[in-house]
C-alpha cells in the first residue's frame, strides 16, 4: 500500500492514537441495569420482562400494533419473507420454500441480508436499480420490472443508510399490481417519511439492533406488523414451531430465532437514547457537509421536503469529472493519483493510514458473484446480466455508478468535532 504518512499532501496531520470507527455501539449504563436484572432473576433465555418490554416499546415507537423480538435482523427478514410468501402462495411442503421457483423484486444496492432470505425460501431475486434522489429502489424501474415480469407479487425494499426511499411511489406501484411489500428498515429505525416512522410502510416490516445500528442490543431484530395472527405465527416459527401439546409436537418448519431476554435488556437500556443518537448522527452529517464546501463531492441525498433520516451513516459521492482512474477487481482495487482528483479507493486508504475507518458503498447485488446471473432491471429495461463493470456516463445502472464513486465516512457518534475536522482535512487533501 502507498505510504500516505510520508506523502507531502498530508504533511502535519498526525495519525489518530485511537481508531476512529465507522459506527460502534454507544452504551449509557442503563443497559447494565436490565441485563443484571435478567441474570439475577434467572430469566436469561428467550422469555422475560425485558423481551416483553422492548416489543411493547418498539411497537409504540414505530406505530405498529405488534412487534416480535428475534435473534437478528436477518432472522426477521427471513420470517417476514416466509410470511409474505405463505400469504401469497400457501404453506409449502416440507423441504420447499414458500417462494419455490418464483421471482421477487428486491432492492439492488443494499446489504445482502435484505435479499438472501428470498433464496432461503426458494425464490429468485430480480434486482431493481437505484434512484439518485435517495439512493433507494427506483419506482420507475420497479414499474418497468412489472412490465417484464407481471406475475411477481412480492417486493422487498430497503431504506439505505437511514434514508427513507420514495415510499408513496413504491407503494402506488405495488398496489397497482397487487403486490405485497416486505420493508427492510434495519438501517432506518427512527427515520420518518411525511412524519411517519419507517417500519410502518410494509405489509410486514423489520428493524435491526445489530451492533452498529442507531440503537443496539449487540444483536437482535424485530418483525413489525398490525396483524395479531401474523405476530403469533412468527413467534411460533421462531421457537421451532412447537404446537400446544404436552410433548414436542411439530406440524410445520420452525427455527431457533427468538431474541434472548439478555439481548432485550441491552435494547431496553438503549431505547431512551434513540433521539439523542439521531441528533448526534445528524450533527456529524451536517459537519461533513459544511466541511466539504468547495470540493467536487456531494453528501448522500434525501428528500428534504418529506423525509427525516436517522443519519445512520454519512456518505459522499465524488463528481464524475473529479474521479481519478480507478479499477476494482473482486477483492482488490487500483487507482492512479491525479492532481485535483480522487476516488473512493484513495480516500479510504488515506483515512486508514491515519487510523480512521471508512467503507465502500454497498456493492449492488447484481454485481455480486453469487447473484450475477439474476435478472436486473433499470428504468430502461433489463440490465446487463452478469455485469461487473460500470459504464462511465451511462444513465442506466445507477447503483453501479454510486458504488463506483461513493464511500461511507466515519460516522461514530463518539467521534469528537475535532477528530471529524481531521478526517475532513484528510479528504480535502486527497483532492490536492
């Protein structure tokens, strides 16, 4: 790797003694109280007061009737997609998924946990391209997908980096074609669209309490629904589908997905601080935006008229004409430094040299080796199946363009303004 510490452009910048992280848990002390109570009362498994309380808190905060605590956001997505598939196509035979052989429209630029459960249930994801206004699923591409695959009846949509997508437009397309929506609000817990919390817009929705989320239990997730029958079914599935018999009776497939009362205790202690964390994350976003004034970059966008993100991660995208030459393989990247220009590879390596963590933007699913042969739809129609290359200047394949030019910035809410100023300085000097 290039020696950024001796590069004259970075003269005078000292390496951070302690690493500046992308996003880490922020504990306040209340978490210990509820964990200790679980241990002292011996309620340490998948039942207990903490679990009951966090389900109640989450449902009330988001505005849904029911919340079901599960071991992870991925578990929640799996059961949400299984639930939607069963509603649409009925209960499958043992050994078969609810989506066996069926296509499902899915967000393309997201973490793979959003879309993997489609494959768990035997379905095939059709990836829908991204729009530039919020970096989320493009409703125009979604409508185009229904023209190409009119039989589809399920959409899995994520809100990227804490920013709500174009919810009204996506819902209108779904309703027009009689499709259900599974809403992945794992990254956007606490964000609102037209004053309403994300997590309310899906026929079934999920949130996550993973270690780097806006509030955390170190792990954990939840399904959110307004149907008691659906909540009860998910609870049953998540505890190995045990029937109400005096022995272990199983009449359908089950899973060991229930949240533990100890994890719930951590989440219970975090809940009072969600608005504090959002405010801290917003301040980080706004400091970056001000600090990058005059640079050929933009922050990750959102619909300022309708949305209030939770600002989970601050990201930037470099203007096309300010990109130095960069090429990415499957695991390595190369770039050529050019005066006045930079690229995500250079910025990420420079930050890492000074002990600050950034990340590339989520690599779109249609570019991933595991999904490279899946259908992919842009607003112009079928995308380039099997593609792994960004075509400069192309109006299609927006997600690949954002991946090529964008990156996630250190967004830890324990980062001081002084530390953030150094990160900003490092990035500015990459364009010298």
